[in-house]
């Protein structure tokens, strides 16, 4: 055993101690310097007979400075909506992470992160807008790539959560695709999900991980506030019975405006037929509120019914402007895509 001798006087005076370690060819002395905070500093080995090997020189004991990245937050964008990802990163004062997303000739998706995410909090911005299946699969592969790159946490930012309409069984032998997609995202390795205006709040319960559910109401309310509409002339309209709770919550934000409901009979998927209107809209400014507009069948027929019932103006407000059939629609910036629609304006938040 090597003997270690301390000299209390030398430590107090020079803040050092010295140990003697017997060696084959002589005696090796090890001087260890103390820093002001009491931690050990660099070691210096001195051989009294100069028989120390080269690999035991003092340079090998000096600590190389470790460069630590102060910002451990990373934002990566999929191919579904890169403009939205850029706006989010710009608002956060960050640059988008470098990522390669390619597609093989047979349609397979390839994802590679071009920078380290080890120990980082990663946010993946990828809505499942059309094509829904392709964008969903891309999100799953992005999550898997981050998990295998040792990311600390992975948050899937899904402004538009696809398959949210398949949240329950309305007929026999139907699938609940919303639960299936939630399981896929969880099993892929996501630690958290951030979604905007889900089709139904119960979809949050399908996830076994935390879900942050944000709403687009403030944006729509600010838009309506910019219009010269008197509160007494306003009526909030739910385009179907399933959206009554959403429309009621929206009406409370508009000075507790009255509520009207469109009774809709659906004969098939993406096929709607309006039957009648519950409520009074004559001479009023009707504001239809929905979470999404897909083919705009519900909104267009609802607007026609409201005009027929005597509504002075009709506003259609929706968070998710899917626009699967781009005919007679307005975009989020009110730029005409086709001819002007029968309703006055359409507002899309995401």
C-alpha cells in the first residue's frame, strides 16, 4: 500500500499537499493543488529519477473544458406545415433544428436529425392535415428518431389532430381510430402532446401521457371585436348538435349572446343535409362556430339556411381550415381561392 503523508503547515501556507508513491525505478511524487472553492485542481507528477512514462505527463491530467449548450430546447418541423414551424421558432427566438426528411420511390419516409438532441427538450411541430396518413407516419418516425437520439423529453405539437372525429362508435363494428392514433404516438416515444381545439374533449383521455389542449377562441374573439358589430345584434350559431357546448362557451365570451342551433341530418361521411333551425336569427348577425371545416358542406348549407331565416350577415369561424374541396372558399388571409362564398367571411386560426 502506498503511504500518503500530509503536512498541515504546508497546506495552510501553500494550499497543496504531497504524497509519495513507491515505483519500480524510483519514487513518484504527486502534488495536488487546491482551488479556492476546495475542489482538487490539476495534478502534477514528478519523478525524482525522471522515469515517468510519457502518458503520465501533467498534460494528460488536465481537464479539457466542456462546452455546454445553455439552451437545451430544440424545435423541429415536419413537412406538413413548415411555415407554422418557422413562425413558432421566430416567436421563441430560436432557429429550427436541422433535420433531413426524404421519401423513397415506394413512398417510405426517411428521417435523420442533423444535430445532437441528447438531453434536450424536443418539440416536433407536425399537424396531421391532408395527406393525413403520410403526415401521421412522418410524425411517428420523427418521434422515434428523437427517442433513439437520447432526447430528454419529446413533445408532439399537433395543431390539427387527425382522426379526432372517430372518437366513438356510432354504429356496430366501427373502429375508434382516435384511440388507435393516440396509442401509436405514445408507443413511438412521445412524452407529451400539445393539440389545438380537438374535435371532442374526450380525445384527451385516449392518451396515456399528458395532453395540453389549447383553444383558438382568443384569436376569433379579437377578430370579431375589430368588426363594428353591436352585441345586441349578435347571435352565435352551432352548425350541429354536437357543437352546442363549444358554441355556448363562445357565446358567453361575447357578452352572453343568444344561441341558435342548426339541426343537421347526415346521410354519410362528408355529406350533410340541413333540416331546420332552432332559435331566432332574423335581422341578426349570425356567427357560426365550429372546430374544423373539411368539405364545407355543413357551413355552406348552414349559411344558406341562416340567410333564408332572415340573418343580416353570416360569419363562419373555424380553427382548422382543412378545405379538402377547395371550391368557393376563402383562405386564412381572406384571399379568394375560388369564387366568393355565400357567407361573408371565413376565419381560420390554424
